[in-house]
C-alpha cells in the first residue's frame, strides 16, 4: 500500500473508542498526537489552540463525576482538553470590522480531528467528547483547571489503549447528501 492509500485507509477505519485498558500512554505517543494537532490548518495561521493534558487521577475523578459523556476518561487515564484562544482574533476584527472570533472553533476542530487520526494510526483509541457551547461544562473546566478567560475549552479528547478491537468502521458514505451547484 502506498502512502496515499494508507492515509485514506486510516481515515475510513477510524472509530470512536470508549473502552480502554488503562495501560499508560508513552510520552512519545502523546507527543505524536499533539504534534499532529498542531499541524492542523487554521484561519490566518493563528494556531489558537492550547492543550491541557490531564492524567492526574483526582482531576480525572472530578471530571468523570461531573461530565456525563466523559465517563470513559477514568478507564483511559488520560484526556486532552482542546482550548481556543479567542483573544488572537481581536486585532483582525478591528481591521476588517468582521466578527472573526468564532474561527477558533473551526481551527480547534481541525486540530482535534488530526489528533483522532494520529491516535488511530499509532494503535491508540480516542473519542471526542463535547464541552463547547454548553456554558455549564465550559465553566466547570475553567474553574477546575484554572483556564484563563481568553481560552475556551472546545472538547476533551479521551486517549488510551483500546480494550477491544474497534472492528470495522461504519460505512458513512451517503451520496444523497452531496449537491452540486445548488441544493
């Protein structure tokens, strides 16, 4: 298989993993995932992302107790909170008069997808658990992790060694959702 085929296969075979072994992730694996995240494209190349790696069991217990869709974090033993720095866009707003502050969501989403694909490619499992735009979740994370005002947490990527083989990914191809030139 050539590189292009390997990349396409990685995209098509990635699944959300919610069951983990609890085996520790090596620092080199974590670095690969974070490097992939920082390789994502971003509006005006602002690269607004900040990543908070949480592997402290006390913090993990607090997060799993208070976040309904992050229970698997306890099993995985590691979560990465993806945050966007909204202050970076303020100078552009002054120049163009447009509200560019929401580009951080797209930028950090691209970084998150890179993380999921990188994790899958090195044999790790991952799942994206949403935080933004739910104010109660945003406030909880800001308080618990001492996140500054200019950063907004988008999600938590739960990362670990999969407990079971993810099996085949669903075929999500739906040609009826493709439209040309108009809806």
